[in-house]
């Protein structure tokens, strides 16, 4: 299930277990079937969007007015914060010169919905891509041409006042079309569809810009890491992030390997512990690699600064600590 069920909606089950444990004076374990679990904890909020869009004959979108409604269910839960993220991520990779958008969170008589992967971004992307599709159909222009015409440019200031610097979306777009042989494959799909009445194929290319980090809470943008170096050339790394199956441990080991230019088998990692790296920012918002990877890199640079290539024995013989941490 979504992380919202674990973070926000766990209270109902926890309260039931706590009451049973207090009443029986014994440890209590509650195991819930998946369908019951999802019914209790809720799901991703359903969205409804009403919009007006102004565009030129060449498909260039000039103005958009949108009102977005979300089904929060019988309680707010995280719905207000999710809506804020949706509005920020609403236009994704597209330049919209004039925009007016409003988000409304609705109380309903359904299960209280909660946070899921993407935290409002998937719904926002669907809304914008629906607009792109409608504009393309009205102008009788291919959707990829509309998308390309509206892509971000370097120096563009977004609707939430962020200036884009070193924006590479157009370069990525062009490279992806070329390397995927998109145009040729599209012609093959169209030919297949003409020759087959019931069986159809499709192909599309869609840009996506996903912001990371914590909205309005920049103090969360910090991380800690600790590395210990041994005279046999091996390293022991600990950091404050949590491995959730996303490959965080692997990526941090790769950072060590690249910065230090040492074999990967020389680098060892121990599980995260607040006894070693305290006060860590939670592993969320697609920022763990940026934060803990950055802390790991800075920490290594501190260790090897002003040292020769054979820095391990150099540090030891000069009685320089081979333990470094970064917060």
C-alpha cells in the first residue's frame, strides 16, 4: 500500500491493538487481510478538473485556467498538502505564459484517502496531458509537436516563481526521439493499425519534470554520513538514509567507488543507525540519493584533501584521523 497508509492512517489499527493489549495485559498482534487493510486505510485521491485553455493555430498554449477538485473522503488526512504538490507540479515540463489554477479539497462520505507514491503528481500530470491531447485534436497536429512546442526553456520562470537554470529538457527530448527511433516506430504503428481492424497498437512520448525535496521546509535538506578508512584500503560507510528497495545503498557505494577510484569490493556498508548518524531527514520525496549521496561525497573529499594518491598510508603515518563525518 501507499506510504500514507503507514504514516497517516495507521492510527485506527494501532488504537484497536492498544485497547486489546491494555485489556488483556498481553502482547497483541493484528494481521489484516490486504483488501480489508486497503478499505480501512484508503487509497489515492480521485481528482476532477475543469479547465479552459487558450491556444494558437500552431498548438502553442497561451493561457490555461483550471479548477482542480480532490476527493479527500471523510477526513482531511494529507489531502491539503497533496493538493499543494499537485498545483506546483500541474504543468510539469511545459511553459504556460498565463495560468490561473485553484485547488479545492472536498469532504465526501467515502473512505478517507491518503498519500500514495507521487504525492499528487500523477493526477496533475494526467490533467495536463489531457489538455495537450485536446489541443492537438482541435489543431489536428500530432501530440508530440504540441508537447515539443510547449517545453521549458532555459531561464523560464515557472508559475511558482522558480527560475530554471541549465534546463536540459529540450536536449533530452531530442536525444530520446533520435535514440528511440520514434518517428520510424510511429509510422510502423500507424501502418499496423490501418491493416488491422480489431487489434491496435499505440506509441507516445511524454515529458515529465518531477520536483524533489520538501515544500517550504528547506531545513529538511540536510543529511549525515560517516566513513571509516582502514589501512588495508577498505572503507566502512554508514549514512542516515533508509534502504527501501530503491537502491540507495548501491548508489552510495558507487559514489565512493567513483570519487576514490577504488574497487567496489573494498567498500563495505552497515545498516543505518541513529547511534552512528543521528537526526537524519526522513527518506522520502525522491531526495535521499541527492542528500545522503552529497554528504558521502563531501565527506570523502574532506578525507583526501591535500593528500597524495597514496593517501591511505599517508594519513595513518601522519596520525591523521581516518574517520570523517558530515552533517
